[in-house]
C-alpha cells in the first residue's frame, strides 16, 4: 500500500467516519441500511471493488441502490466480471472490512496483508463501473466509492443513472469484448428492442398487443421505460405511471408492494386497461396483475413467469426438433406455489430443482441446464442459455435439410435469447419477453392465469431471541433443529389436504419466517398460525 493511497484513505476516513456501535453484514443485497449511516461503508466497498478488479484482471461493477426499500434507505453491491453477483468467498472480505474501525494504521495493516494474500500489486490495473438509482443520497455515496477505488490506482467508468440490470449487463459486455453486446445503455436497448422487433416480424399470425399500464415505483425504471416506449411505439402502446414526478420511491407502489399486499398500487387507474404490471425501485423485479370481471384483483407472480417462459421454450424446442437434445429445467425455492411445481412436472414434464432462498442459489443451479429458467415468487428472475444450446440453434439455422418450420422455431429461440438479460433478473427485459410470448401464444392475462390454480398460502413472521436456533436442510424445506420441530410441523400438515408448511430463519434479523399452503385460504391461515405457535414454544 503506497503512501499516497494511505493519505487518501485517511482523508476519506476523516470525512466520513464510522458511527459508533454500528454493525453491517454483506448479504445477497450487499450492504443496505438508512442512507445517512452508509458513507463509511462506501469507503470499504470502493477499496474492495478495486481489489476484486485487480485480482480478476477485469472490470467489476458497484451498484448504489436499495432496490424495493423505502427512499430513505440505500445500499451497495458488487458485480463480478461475468455480470454475476460477487463471489461468496469475497463476502468474507467485505464483512472483515466492515468490522474494522477507522484507525488508519489498523485498516492499512489489514489491507496490506490482504494485498499480499491476494497477490495484488499497487500498480496493477483495475477498472470499476459505477451506477446508481434515483435516490437523493445516491450521487454522494457513489462519489465515495469512486474516490476510495481511485486511491488504489483504479480507473472508473461512471455510468451515473442506471437500473441494476443495466449495470450487470454493461459489466459483462465490457469484459466479453462486445460478444454479448455493447456495454453502453444505448447498446443495451438496441439489443433488447431489436430482438423484440425481429421476433414479432418473423412470427406469422401474431396476436395484436394489448395496451399495457406500467407502475414504475417512482424509480429509475421510469426514465428507462420511457426510452423503450418511444422505440417500440409502433408495436405496443405503453403508459407509465408512478414515474417519479409526484409520488415517493416504492411508497404504496412497485412490484414488492403489489406482491406483498396482494393489491394494486396507488397512482394507477384501474378502469382503463386490461393489463397492468409493476416493477420495483431498481427495475429487477416484475409482477403482472389485472382486475377480473368480478372486480377482483388477480396477480401473476414469479412462479407464473417460470411456467410461461418454460412453456414457450419447450414448445419451440419441440418445433425445432431439438427437444431430445436439450436439457431444460426450472429452478424454484421452497416459496414456489405447489401447484406451479405440479404443473411443470406433471403437465409439462419439465424437471424442477429446489434450492435455498436467494438469487445466487437459483442462478448457480440454472447453469446445470442447457436452458435454466428461474424466478423467485417476488418476480425476480431470468433464463440462462448454455453455449451448447446456442451452437445447436446455429446448426439448425445453417442446415439446408431442416424444414422451414424447424428453422423458424430455431430463429424464434435465438431472438428470444437476445431479449433476455442472462446476467440477472431484469424487469424491462422480462417485460418484453412476457409480452411477445403472450402474443405468440395468443394468451391474455386471464388465459395465462388459468393455466393452473394456485393453492392459497400464508406467510408469517415470528420474533425469536436467536434465529440460529432454527437450522434447515432439503433446500430449507425441513428443520433439523430445534429437536422435534419438524415432527410437529409434519403432524400439523398431515391434517390438511394438500397442506404444506416450512419455517426458515431470516438472514438478517432475529425472526423466523413461516410459510403454509392448503386447499382453502382459511386452512392456509390456520395451518400457518398453528406452525407459528409451535415455533414460539420450541424457541423460548
């Protein structure tokens, strides 16, 4: 660590001191808290981003956002060179840095030891791409990350206002030397919109697009959707509500609000449209909804996207005569509705894998398939396509012995691949993919919803003195501690037809989450409450 780096670091520590008694942990969402408590952690994340880039000899990203959290919160997470989430081993370094106080000697000693451990030289090249959402606190926090990274001789690419998925995309494109696409925002939209148009124009008898009303959560997605709306105005009519000009970010609006409260967001008219969707504050989650003939709110969540996307791709693989050569699978968590799993496995004959909660687990498992479809119930997800699958598509297109129908199906899959953002869940990309699938399959939202009926479910939170008392296995579906808890849950579940329940500890606070399903809402509520009582009794 050079003398100049040490001086710059000392200056930052004086400007943005660590508050006394504060503890933070780097998780799936990175660091996230009230914005006014975050400047000190941005120093550490800037250093870590620089080190990660130097070790990987590639560009890494730093995204300033708190996603679906209230406007007074903010956060930061790092993006690895392939556009994926930060490697889990590096979360340890992030947590170690967050524990250290502002003593420049202690901090510099740790950094020098870390540089030796990682074989980093002060003059090694590094490049960090930074972007942020529309929160008032974001520019300041981004500037601190920038200064901290620059103290260690790292080049900064400052993208300023971007959605989280756009930065994931840009990082991958930059490191792929343009193979995946061009790393600018213009490159992002050009790839998605061109593929969308191509898929429409190559498909005969495609259904006309219904007008779409979008709740943009008063976030960064609103301004990005405005560009897309203009580009695709020839094909689809889009109206954007909660665009940030009136309401507050994520306040009674956005995908998380709609999913959590099972109700339409404020700020959007419910009589003018037959089709609605909501994105979240940083535009990586998507939820569809509509008001039915009985004036009832009807929701289409992440499970529905998995079924829709898998249905379309399985059909096109069959038409292209590739179904026997391609391994397609859907990855879910324990929170996926049991009826969606049953539909995929028994109706569509698509294998389903269950993994622990968290996008990193879903994404990792999706890599086991030629086509891996994954969505969390909250509407965050994507599709991953293997290089082998892409090669097979190319072979079909170049084979003169293939029929016109086979080549069309292969071409449709290729265009669909270019709509999808494979690096991470992306509300804008998933919206385009959903719209074009519905039109190709001649489905409206009611038809999509009627593919299967969800089992009623209920989720509860139980406060406990120590969440580590609860330990799970089988992708969090069964408890191993405390003793007898799982036996009690099994006994309760056995009393409800089609009943299912599990409990899992929160990753960030001392609560236990209870999930229950049953044939009726009353039974689901009753089962969840009885499981809650058992948890409270066995964790005293």
